[in-house]
C-alpha cells in the first residue's frame, strides 16, 4: 500500500545559514530521508558553513562540509509547510498557510567544539520531535 500524502516541506532559517539551520536541515534529511523535503536559508548568509558546526556534525556521522549558505526568499517560505526560525528576528517573512516555529538556540558562531556540541544535541532532539509531529517515520 503506497502513501499518497504529499511530502511535508520544512525550511530552517537563521541569520547566516552557517550553523544552526545547516545542522537542523542535515539532521532532518538524515533522520527522515526522502520522506521530508528539507531546505535551509539565512536572512544574511555567511560566506561558508561554520567549520565548528561541520566538525560537530562529523562527530555524529553527518557530513555538512559541502553545504553552502543560501539567501532566504519569500518563495522559499511560501513553498514550505513549516518554517523554523532560529534567531533571525523580524527579517523572516510571515506568510499565510505556513506554520512557524521559533527555536531559541545559542549561536555557534565563534564558539569552540565544546560549546557547539550541546547546541547540536538540542537541535537533534528538536528535529526528532518535529519528525513525530509531521507524522513521518524516522529511518
């Protein structure tokens, strides 16, 4: 029996799209596989993904080294069922028919690996909860 429900789409947004949103998107893609459409963006994208975030994710077997920060667009928000903001404040467009969640998380920018690990672990916990809320079976 095939599932005919549309695949949910999730957009993770933080200011630079270099740490928190990249880690969240990677966890969701890793844990939900192709059962969820995953995107991330930033209101003021950085030049590259935070190397400490890359190292923290590598410790749990997820490689985000090839990711690049992307600019947040109204189209990206419009195409998402759920938009999760992580400290981008009023710069995120609010559109009807999109569910918004705000995850208050410390910014890993400028922090060492010891400080980023608990941020990473909290993001994973929240992503696992989100997967359940979306009604998607984790891998």
